[in-house]
C-alpha cells in the first residue's frame, strides 16, 4: 500500500495568492525597480496564480513603449535587446528597424494578439521616456485609431512626453482620467516652422482632468514665449497641486503669479521670475496652500515678490540667482524677508558668480553679511548656501566660530550645506593674510550642538588635529550623522593627517561607517536632488582615503 505524504502548511501557503501579493508588495518597497521587474518576471512563470500578482508589477513602470511593441512583432523577428548605457547609435537604428517591422506586420488586427497587447498595456502606471521617432509616432497613431481613438494606457498615472512638430496633438489622444503627473518637454527644432506648443497645452485640462503635478521644460533658445496664453491654459487644471515651469523664456510676473494662485490651490511651485516693479500699495498675493517655492532669476525681483507674498504654510524655499546681479546684501535681504515665516523648515540659497571682474573683491563674512537673519529660525531643519568658484567670485570667509554659531542657533538641523569660493589660507596678491580654512573643530561644534544632523556638506576641512582639543567621549552618543561630503578636490591628498582625523570622525559620528554598497552615492548628492550643485558640473564619489565611511568627495 502506498502512503501519500500530506502537504505541509508551508506548501499550501505558497499557493495563497494573497500571501504572494504581500511578499511582492514588500519587495517593491525595498528593492531597486529594475531588480523588482526581474524578480516578478521570474515569479510570473511559476504558475497562473503567481502571474496574476506578478505581471502587473512587471509592466507597472516602463522606460518606453518598446516592450509593448514587442508583443506586436512577428514571431520570426527577434526582439530588441536591452540597450547599453549610454545608448549607442546602433541601438537607435535597431529600434527604428523594429518599429518598421511592427508597422508593416499590423499584427494588432489579430484578435488574440491585440487582446494580449491591451491586457499588458492596462498594467502600465508609469512611462518614463516619451521621446519617439516620426515612425513610432505614426505607429502609435495607428494603434490608437485601431482602438477607436481611445487610450491604450487606461491606468497610466505618470507620463513623460517630448512634444515637437512631428508629434502634433498625439499626446491628447492618450486622454485619461487616471493620469496625475505629466512631465512635458518641449523638444524644439529650429528646422522647419515653429511648433505651436500653446495649442497643445490648451488641450491638456480636458484630456487629463485629474492632473495633480505638471512639469514643463522648454529650451532657452526657443522663440515661443507666450506666458499669458500658457498660464490661461493652466487655469483649467482644477486639481493641480504641483507646478514646475522650467523655462527662461516663460517667466512669471506679478500678474501671472496672482492669476495662478487665484485659479488653483497650488502647494508646490517652481518658476523663473520675471520683472517686478515696486509693489508698494499693491494688494497682497495670497497663496494660502503654498508649501514649497523654488525660483530662479534676479534677486532684486525675488525680494519684491517675497515682500508681497502671503504664504503662511510655506515650509521650503529655494532660490538661485541666475542673472549675476546678486550681492551679499541681496541675499541677506532674502533671508530677512523669510524670517517671519514660522513654518519654514528648509532654506536653500545659491549665488551665481559673475563672468566680469568686479572693481573690488572684498572679503564677505558668510554669517555676518548674509546668513545673520537665518540664526533666528531655530525651527529650520535644512540650510543650504552655495556659491561657486570663479574668476569674479566674491571670496567668502567662514571660520570655526561661524559654524559654532550656526550650530547653536539652529539645533534642529538635519542637513547643513555650505559650499563657497574658499580662500586657501595664504596671502593674497596684495599681501593681506587670508583666513584659514575650517578646522576639524567645526565638526566638534556640529557634534555638540546639532544632535539631529544627518547630512553635512562642507567646502573644505583641514584634517590636521594639531592644537585641537579632542573630546574624550562623543558629545552626542550615537550621533545620527550618516553622510559627510567635502567638496575640496585636494581633501584626499592630506594622507599624512588622515588616520587621526578618521579616528575623530569615528568618535564624533559613529553612524558614518557605511552600511551600504561602496559605490552608492546618496540621493542628496545625485544631480536631480542637488541644491544647485548640478549647475557646476561636479560629480561625487566615496572617499577612498576614508575607508568604510560615508565620506564623499568631488570626483
């Protein structure tokens, strides 16, 4: 007699779709998106139950439409291989040939293949790259026409789209009530007639009525700059909460900003500021829901705008002077204008060095001449001041006592970033003594007075501990600092003093020791997260001299 083994409890659990869904959801929150896709693609091959849960994750985020076009590719044509980075011209030609094969075959007329195409397309929530050739645009139009001019991506929530003359109004054909984020890039081409981007934007509110985030970028050399018509079209987005207009030719003045805040409940705004005249006596610009304000342009215009703006909920402010007109006095006035905001938690200021040599290069005291009004903002959690080096850059003086004053005044800081044109500590051309760079004592002050600081970005730190009083124990046990970034390119050349310096780091900031992979650079140092450091063309890498610690230097 054959005795059949009873299935164990663990075996039955593996067939429970709900349990598999919980596991995949946990993976989605912890792993890299590409790794998640690979893992879920393998899981989908196990059985129908696994595929039911895993396939939507595989197709949830696509970099482009190539995976969907592959479904419509003839069986005797090999699919396009995943491109290497950076993408080569050879891969572009292969993609173009693939599109031609799909257009010629017209397999979307086959009912079974078309059903599978629509099924997988319905899983797509995010499309990251919307740059398509003319042939691919024609293919997309044919597929949409076959679908009776209905969208093929009904669940799409986030879309990136490059708009140019060849794409026309194809974007409007992807109309969907599920889309909440649109990143529209105007890919201007100076060959042929100019593209009427305003007419395309005017269609968007009716096509995407649920849109909450709209990001628009446009090259500086484009001729189309009808900001009023552009803003008039945006007024149709009743649910819009975040707006980013990244274009030097679409500046916003007092009238347009007032119109925006009156027509929608904006919580986040990024824009290039236009000309502001004296608004004394003008009605206040009310922005009751605004939490994040980021702007580029002239400091003089920004000061006038801030004096007129009523934004009681403002928590984040970023400004980059982009017209080379800002002086330390302008930046101090900006700080002073923000001093009455009790909800402000993050402040980022970036000056742009002039290309022309000024009459005099007098030393500027960072705290006394610029950041003094900030010292009263004890609730501040993030402070960033960036000023690049350059032939006409004003030399900034920062001493250990300045860092101590900032640390004592802003005890709630979680991130501090001070990058500037630093003097080298030698005599200048006139023989005047230049102030020395920051010493390691600045780090001691940080450890003593900023018990919540998690990231510290400094221009330069001298690793020589001579004459330094090293604390016997850590001022703040288990200090949370986990990232230290030094912009000085010569930092790693101070090998003679590095051992003692690293021992000091271990004593002050035990959490600096790396827990992740050695090549990983924190998000705050990556280009899309930098507080204007991307403007200066600087990359970051982990310091080899610092060993297994999260210390990063310019690459």
